[in-house]
C-alpha cells in the first residue's frame, strides 16, 4: 500500500503536535512505522487519507460497537447539532442517558457525566477517599485507569509494594499512596489489605483487564476482591470504560454477578463522541456537589451531542444479540489462531464477547508478568504485514482487538485469508 500522504501529514503534524499525535499509541512507535491518517469510516471499514481501505479491529479503541457512522446514531447527533452544541445548563438528554445507564448497570443508582475515562477515574478516586476518610488506593500492575497522576505508578520490588512515579512530572508524594498488586492474584490482594487495610480507600480494577491486552479474571477473583473490600471498609471500583456495555449490556458487573461500589465508564456510552461517567450507590454519589461536599465540575459535561449519540447507541444495544456476536467472534478467533499456529507461531488467545487479544507466547496468560513474556517482535511483523493487506489492528501487542455488530462474515474471511499469506 502507498502511505505517502499519511507520511506527509505525519511530518507536518510533528511540527505542531508533540510526537505528531494527540494520544501516544497512535504514533505506531511500538511497531516501528508511521501511522496511517484516517479520512473516514463506515460500518466495519475505515478509509485512509491515502485512499486506502481497511477492515477495522480498533473501533476507536472501543466505542464503535455498532460500527462507524451508524445511521440512527448519526441522525440523533445531527438533530442535536441543529439545536446547538453546548449550553452550560442541564438538558433532557442528560436525564435520559443517566436513567438508561442506571437501568442497565446493576450497581448504579446514580451517575455523573464527565468528558473522559480519565476524568471519571480521577473523580471516583476523590469520592472514594471522601467516603472512607482514607487515602491509599490499590491498582493492578499493568492496569490503566487514565493518565491521572495517582494512577501513573509503576511497581517497585516485591510482590505487593508501594509505587514509584511512572512518568516524569508526577511527584513521589502523589503516588506514595498507590499500592500495586498483580491481576488475578487474590493472595497478593489479601496480603496488601492485611498490611494496609486501615488506610485503603479503594481498589481499582478493570474486571476484564483490557490495557495489557485482554486478560480475563480467573474464577473467584472478582468475588474475592468484593469480599476483601467489604471486610476492610474500602470501596471496590470497577473501571468499565472498556467493558461497560461491551461484555454485556449490563457490563462486566452484570455478566460476572459481582457488584462494585463505584463504576467508571466511557467509550460506548458516548457513541463515539468524547464522554466519561462515574456512578454507584446513591449513598456515595449523594456526596458529589451540589448534593454533597465533594467537588467536581465540568463545562462540557453532559454535552448534548455526546448525550444524543450515547442514548441512541444504548437504545440499539438494549435489543442487540450479544450472544450471537460473541459466538461469531469466538469462531473467527479460533480459526485465526489455527492459521497462525499452522505457521509454527506460539499463540495464546483471550476472548470475551466482542473483544480478543492474541499473545505470541506458548505460556498461559493471567497477568502483566505473563503478558510481558509474549513476543513483541512477532507481533510487529504480524501487524505490519496485516496492515499492508488491509487489516487495521492496534499498533501495540498489548491492546485489545474490538469487533462490532457491523463486522460481517466476509470481513472475517478476508482477515483469515490475509493471515494465511503471512510470512515469518
């Protein structure tokens, strides 16, 4: 494929935008190539500025569960746009979307709209600290909850330990109250609570880890965390920015039957427009200003365009055949793995609903330490070759592939045909 225009745009972008992109992974540095600039998208396909066409397995990193440019979502946004783009005042659409979210997610009595997943997690942490009167938080090694300072921590030595800043610009004092444990390791969680339980305000976890690639919870893990948080008076916070309305209409909490105290959301609830939200039990959410004393605000929170897109999306998803899509995706993933294994490649896969990740390793994957053992060099070759054949994948070995209701059997077959042509 010819990516000359993308190359030119990237060179221009690097002069006025740090790294040439507005979010780091888009730069494709992990796979040592330049990014493809996008001109448009429709359904399961995305179209590059160079006139190229791809089958899209990124889905804007999760929001596009219905596919790109869905007609009903477009119509809802256009109708909202005709009335204005922002008022700085409440609207009916905010109420309707909040009601829709609370009806769907079993643990949410109330919800506050914000503008991004990062804003949601930052706000949920502040609320958890206010509710409990404690300061420490526990997060998963390799887990990502946006770029708030307290969450940008990397693990020090030991199984479960205090953190060190994960990036310049984050003071040691900001992450000194962040504790880290491996995903799927309930014993490590018990150890950290036994040592610091009196000071832990919240345990933040993606119920299905989605930012180390997709890693599913082992049996009993989420329930074990629920019991630990209850025992020590900490709030269990599910980060459902990715899993919310994707692993099921009731989110991961509905699918696994484990109720968090607070839930953070984003992506799908905005139908492709910038959005975030956090919600939970009324007794906690009533602490948020102006109902209570925990301050959080945002000029564009509850933006009418995002609310319209989100409401239209959830109205469709409420009636969608999640089980049918899950079975189609699983069949496709198994065939894809079979093709790759026939080429002598070590492959492990994780799958749930319309998400999957291939790990190029022969060892089972249960946490970030396992993920780090997968071959990034094999992935780089896989990514580059598939992109040349019109398959648009995440440019990182440790991300989750997203499938939409718009993907067809023809899309899957073309992807498998491309995989059969791979050379290693």
